[in-house]
C-alpha cells in the first residue's frame, strides 16, 4: 500500500515537471528578425513628405448638389431662328428654352458727356444748377458707380461730344467723354434631355441651320 502511494506521488511530480518545461518553451519562443532590403518602400506620415499630396479638384456644386448639364444650340443672331429650332425640338417631345446673351462688339455707338461724380449730392446739385442756368439739359446720376455725376447727354457724333466737353471745361467744370460700345445679342436654345440627344438627334434638330453648334454646359436655373 505504501509502495502504491509513493508511485502516485512520483508520477505526479514527473507530470508537473514535464508541464512546467512545456510552458517555458511556449512563453520563451524565439523572435525571428526580418531582414528588410534598404530600397524597400516605407510608410511615411503626411507631415514627413517632401512634397504635399495633390489636393482634390473642387467640384462645382449649387445648393450642395451637382449642377445638371444641358445641351445648348447656337449662337443665333435672330431670335426667330432660335424659336424655329426650339419648335423642332418640341416636335420630338423635348423641352427647352431660349437664353439671350449680350455681347460687346468693341465698336463705338455713342459718346456720353458727363461731369465726374462729385463729393456729395449738394455739390452735384450746385453743378447741375450752374449747367441749367447756362441752358444745358442735364441731370444727376443717382445710382451705380457714377452716382453723384452730372450727365450732359449721349451723342452719336464724336466731334460734337468732345466739343461740348471742351466748352464745359471752359466754365471751370470738369467734364469727360465715355465711349459707349455697341452690343449685339446672341440667342441659344437650351434643352435638358441630355440622354436623348445623341448625334443623330442633334443633327435632326439643327436641320439646315449653318454656323450652329451644340455645346454641353451647366443648365441655367429656371
């Protein structure tokens, strides 16, 4: 009986020693060092980059949403021709509108003689009364960049405008001539059903109109 007891104790001690040895091997597992090539790519913080990352291109938005695109056909010099194209588009169940754009031609149309803006309305009134006493039709400009200026009228003849300027200056009143350039008006037909306007459809709507092109632009708000 005593021999059996000693055998069990010895066996338990042997199992405890084996378990302890196995636990130490697990905890002290060897660390393997990796040899990383010198020319390999490494992670960097954004602050460490020699050159900044390219910024994302801004997106054109309106009221937080992407602005829709429309096809426009033009330019037309005559609004009636633009209406004919709009009618052809409507016959194909397409909706549209006509937009007009004023284009400066650079050619002088009229010459505006005026006294430059005065320091106050009272000063402008003083100049106005003096000009009217000398029988010159004139008025005070009340709005815009030329507020408190005194207008002496528009002239189609260049020589007449500059002759009046010289006359006004002879009264010790400053005067200048502003050239008012001619402006022409263009008409463009805008159609919103972009997905339906393939090449064949656009040619059909344009018909025999010459000098007209289709462009894809941001729609104008209705």
